[in-house]
C-alpha cells in the first residue's frame, strides 16, 4: 500500500479521537486521525509524525495522520490499512500462512458480524479471516487490544461458530511496524478477549500474526511472528 504526498510533522495534541493538532512546515494544522484507539503511548507531545495530504478539496481536514515515530520505530496507525493489505497479500499468495485462494472477498456477513475476509480454494474449502491491526508495543513484543473490545470478542466467538459450521477460521493480527519478537493478547486491558483467544485456539481457529514493512509512504505485510497466549 503506497501513500501519496506524505509530510513530516510534530505532534502537539489530540483534542478528541478524530483529530490532532500538528506543526508542519511552520503551520499548525488540524488533521484527521484514522484510528479511534487510545494510542496513548504513541501520541506524545513533540513526537515526529507522518501525514498524508488529502486529495479531496471538500474535506474539513487537509491531511491524515498515518504514522508515528516511537523513538526510532515507525508505527503505522491507519486502522483501515490492515484489512486492505491483508486482503491484497492473501490474493497474491504472500500472506504468511496462506497460499493464494481462488476467491477473496472483503467484509462478508456471518451471523450478525461482518468478518473482514472470506475466501475459497474450492466450494469445499472456504473460510473467514478476521483482521486486527496492532500498534501497541512493549519491549519489542506487541499486544492487542489497547482498550477493551467487546466487538473483538464477539468476532472471536463467531469465528468459533464458523469453524463448527465447516469453515476454516482465522484471526490474524497485522502488526503495523517493522519488527517484533512475538504477539500476545493484552490480558491486563481486556482479560475477556484474551480468554476468548484461548477458547478459539482449542476450537481449531487459527491465530496468526505478521509484522509489516513500514516506511513513511508505504506499508506491506512482511513476516510471521510467534503467538504467546
């Protein structure tokens, strides 16, 4: 995934979940934040951020804040990107853990959930993948979620039901940074989600994670990392 017209800026503040104040090229800009998560460990006043200028003149904000430097580590925070790059990688046969299916569809409904990816190798071999973007890092391991997520737990239970109904099921954590030693659920923040992951593994749901290659103007799925539940 390539971004167009990226700029560096300095983060000032985040007045609410949807916007941030950023100093860029001598101006104070109000920019869109495409991630409603807390990201408190990332949005530190004075940190360097990456913006993408909007190509839509009707937009209220002139740019979106797409990535944040945490020290020397660049972390993409665009919450729409993990689903897109995972689907593209699956179709191309480059998503770690999968070969290219015959059919790949985005956002297919199962029960009352819209799961991120539906795929088919054949009419008898079909499945669902739910994608979760990961931006929380501690001591070179990564965690999800950064805030309690009832919706995320619901998705896990629906993947378990899909597995029972004969579909292959997978929850895939796309780590929006260049490297990490392993993935683990954030048990302190959301113990219910962490327990649901354990139940999913026992039920035969795949649990996978992969880092990305992240630059100021690009992000692509890169390499599988271990899971520790």
